[in-house]
C-alpha cells in the first residue's frame, strides 16, 4: 500500500510518500511544494498560490499513485487564528483533488500524529525530524520540518489502517 502524507501550507506544503507493503516501511519520495510568494514588490495572491498548489499536488498524485492520502486536519492556535484560516484554504484545494482522484482520504490531528511517532502529543519540530530520521535510517533529519511532518502523517495513517496503533 502506498500512503501519501501531506502537511498543508500556503508557502510550503510538505509531502511524504511511503510504501508499507512490507515491514519496514520504505520511503518512496518526500519534499515540499514551494509556493511562489511573488517577485519584487508584487506579492502573489492567495488564489494564485492555491492554483499553484493544486497543479503541483495533482502532478504528485498522478506520479505517485497513492492508495491513501493522509492530510493533517485543521489546527488553530489561539495566538495565531489567521493561520487556521489560511491553512483551511490549502486543505480545501488538497481535499478536492483527493476526492476528484477517487483516492481514500485519512485526516489526522497534529497531536495524534506526534503521539503515534514519538509517544508525546506535543513533540516539537526537532523531535519529529529526529524520529523520522530514525524510522527511515536517514543520514540527516529531513529538512525543512514540513517534510518530516508529512512523513509522520503518512506513517500514522498507515499504522492506523493496519490497526497497529488505534487512534
């Protein structure tokens, strides 16, 4: 089974694709969709960045052909409520593409993903990066952290579906 994990954002959207057909899980591909902010003083509109995200994500879906796409659910921090609104735009584009591609969708809360990987639901970015480094035997922690988060989302979804870690 191929699982594609997505950590949505409007500047960087992390993605991590894993093959869990056999143990241990194998890393297929991981990276970020870097969305243009604009050139010079002109800033790209949110709608233009959403269009770019849609195009990049649909290309990844076609290339990777996942059986399941796992996306981080909406998270709102009381100090940064606008972040949830912006992330909601990106999630909407991603969820629509998954639906139209007729791929199974799993949505996971950030704390659930962190607890599944590290045993601690409030793990920081560095802890997540090091945990992913260990799971996949990488020479260095994935960077930027969005890549590690996306891989953690994919792993958590795979474990949930296998019944290894009921969530």
